[in-house]
């Protein structure tokens, strides 16, 4: 889809904030061409309420991606919604929320995909703006490595290693963002964590809304969730889902190949900062378009 898209109608939902434990109300609204994605805190005075979905506004990456605008207003746990918006090719939308973080829903992007599809998708009268990767860029932090390289489409490949549990050990996965692949392959894959980390997280004021309803919890070599896993490799699929959402903070779809070894929110933001710091490594351009309205049978 090479034309910009927004929502056909407004839609809302409510849920629990994963880290705050607060009830959160969220509304998705259509937006005009070239608006991009923006968040509006309805519980904050108007002059400080708007937070654009931008890589350079990422202020915290502990267990989620959190944005902060110039007035100090924050919005957190945005990555699963951002992934759904990217996966369904939504270029322009306003996200209103009455709390400091988005609702976690079931811990995946699937509920947000459902909301977007219920609202409907509207094609707009302007070509999509994309970011084309022109040459390889790479970041490394110890044993964590993330890179972007030139490619004709958006594609992802990642690997995770958890030597302390036989349940994961080592998983690899890949995704090409074409032909509904996001919805079919990764959208229902949930965030995950370890039982022994829960107490420490809560002492730090994080994970207060977490439960088996919105996260996969691992205890040794067992999954504590009664329904088990949705996919045998749900863990790596969720890491790819997170990468899709984090990279959509670039301000448009990235045409390039993402490669991640032990990736996470911090590394995903670091690769965007590295990319945009080098003007020779990328180019913003209009996507090629084919106007079906002008096609002649």
C-alpha cells in the first residue's frame, strides 16, 4: 500500500496499565495526511498534552518504550500499538489516553489490530513517506547487537538467547512486512517475563498491572499461564513485534533489513539514533504509487 492511510472512524477501548496498574481509557482518531502518529494525554492541560511518536523523544526503555515531550509529559508502553499501526499500514492517527501509559490489553498487538480493523482503514490523497536505508549501520552493547541494512522492503530477523531456561534457550525468527504477515505471524504474541523478576519489578514501581492475563510468565522451565503458549516460538516473535513498533518511531516505514541479536527497546532506539545521526545512511522519499482508480481494464 503506497498511499497514506488513516482510520475511517473513531474507536475507543479501556484496559489496565501494565506498569501503573491503573485503569486506562484510550481513543484512536483519524488524522490528516502527513500528520503521522501522535499521542494526546487527555488528563494533562492542553499546552502540554501532545506527544509526537518520534525516536528522539524516547526517554526510557526499561521494560517498555516511553516518550517525553519538551514540556515533560510522558506516555509509556506504546510499542504494541505502534507495531499494530505499522503492521496495518496506518500512517496518520491521533491516540488519546487518560493516563501515563497505554492499556496493556492481553500483552500483544492483536487487540489493537482488532480495534483498527473495526474502525476501518481510509486511503488518503498523498503518497506514503518512507525512510530508505542507504548503507549499513550497527550498534553494539556487550553481547547485544542490532543493525539496519539496505533492502527493498521492511524485513526483520532476530535471535534471543536465554541460557537459564530450557524453555527458550535460543530462538530465531524473521518477518517481512508484506501481505498481512504482521497480523498472521506475530500480532498475537505476548510480552513475557520471569517469575523471579516480578517482586523486584514491583519494588521498583513497575509491573503493577501485570498478570497471567496480559503476560507470559516463565518459572524455571514452565509457563505459568493456564493456556500455555500461543506459538512454540512466541518469545522471539514478540521480540520482533517490539522491534516493528519501536522502529515505527522513525516517523514512517523504514525500507531496510533489521537484524537483532538479543534485541530490546534500548537497542532499537539506539539503532534509530545511529541511523539518523548519519545523513549519508538514509533518505526520506515518497513511496512509488499505483493509482487503481486510474487503471483501465
